[in-house]
C-alpha cells in the first residue's frame, strides 16, 4: 500500500492525480512546438481544405445533381464536400456536367489527397513520436551507469545539483526524482532526466535506475520522507554513497541508522552560519564563499600526487584542512597525518579559478 497523507479535504483526489503520473521517466528534449498547437494547426488546415472544396462545389452547383430533389443547396455542397474528402462517397449527389467532372479531377481529387495526408500525417507523427521516445528511453536505461540520483528538486536539491555540475559532473549523469510534474518539467528544460513520483516507493526509484547509481542525494521537504527514502534506497543499492539532508538535528541519527553515509542538518548549519556572521561578519563571508562552489575559494577533495608523498601536510602547495586515510579523517594538525602517503586524499582550500574538479573516485 503506497498511501501519501496530504493535508486538506482533497487529499484523496490529489493522491489519485499523483498516482497517475507516478514513476514516469521524462527525458529532456527540445520541444519545437506544443502538441496541442500542432494538432490545432492541422485541424485548421483540414478545415481550410474543406472550405475550399465547398466553395468549388457551390460555385459550380449547376453541374451537380441531387437524387433527392434535383438541386444542390449550400448544405448539399457542404455535405458533398465532406463525404468526398473523407472518401465515403454515397453517390446521392454526383457531378454530371463536363465542367463539374473536370473540376473533380483537377481540383477536388488533389484536395482529397491533401486532406488525407493531413489526417494520416498527424496520426503517423504521433505514433512516430511515441516510438522515438520509447527508443530513447530504452537507450538511456541501457547506457546509464554510475550516475547520481537527486531526490527532491527544491532549494537543497537544486543547490546540490549546481555544485555537482560545477565540479565536472555531466547533466546526463544526473537523474532528478520529485513528486511534482511541474518540477520535473523544469528539470527537463535545464537538460536533466526526471522521474515523476513518490521516492519512498521502490518502483519509482527503480525507474530512476537507482540500483545502478553511484551516489544518491536525499533532499525532500520533510524529515520523515528523507528517512523512508534513505531506507528504500539502501535496500535497492547497498554500495551507493547516500547523502541526506534533514531539517532538525535530532533526526540526524535516525538517518544514519537508515543507511545514510553523511547527514547534513540544514537548520543547524544555517544557525551556526548566522551565529558566526554575528560574531564575525568577515568569517561568515568566508564560510559562505566556501559553500558557494565556483566562486572565490573552493573546498575540494583531491588525491595526493607523487611529488607530495613523504612530505608533511604543511609542505603542500594547497591549504590542507584534513587528510582522508582509508576510513579515517585526520585533521591538518594531527601528528598521524604526516608524512603523506600515496593512497591519501586531501581536503584542501583552493582558489576557484585554479581549483580542480571534485574527484570522489575511490
């Protein structure tokens, strides 16, 4: 049972609407013209062809014979044009003069062909588009490997996406999951693949190919949703790195127990930054600069190069904050951090223009 509790009296209706689009994978594509506009234009063209045919028949109505009363009215002209263009041809109204028959051969027959092309062309285009979209979806699924899944495309999810892209991750290696179809449409417009649906459901995450993902960012609006998403994601993918965001700090241990490798407390981090800015506005500015990827100073993780092996932390060109050795995170002032080893990874502060992309490979 996949029930979502929503506030308000229309919760059932809203859940039903979400269920209809749940799990839909939407690939980014450049839409030249909206489908409704395309259909409207084709319908207008068909009506124009019909109007031209009616005008031709009505202008030469003396050359036609109606078996019911012998004369052709305007309604009869519309009727004859309709059944002729649709190739129905009941035979109750027929052209009998040479001029009317010649007009049928030279004008009405080409108009009939044009009318059929408009109708059949619209149908073929719809079928072709569906086939093309299905082919693109299958190719995307087969080629997707070691990607990043971002659950929730609000402020936190979007900021995480911008940081990842700034460090060199391609857009086609990011999949956005969000329950709002409008949010996914916005992600598509920016070039990202999106899945519409409730990320607490395993079938929605499977459609995002989460089982093949390398890293997962969990950034929904609610902490309880973050816990359920993390549990489901960890069951589907035991080896992926999961980073989750929570609003309240007391929920962080629950996220870690659910399988998150790292938990970011948004309210606590914002509060500490506010307090730091009050005590020292300059220090707050520096911290905000570090948080914003690609401007001023950047905090990056990189491997130790051969020239740095055997040196102390303070002898490197970059400002080293911590040393990652195996699963241990050593501070820059920890005696065990020096000398540096080839398998170490350094957390450093660099200038954004000189900083290398974040390398999170093992």
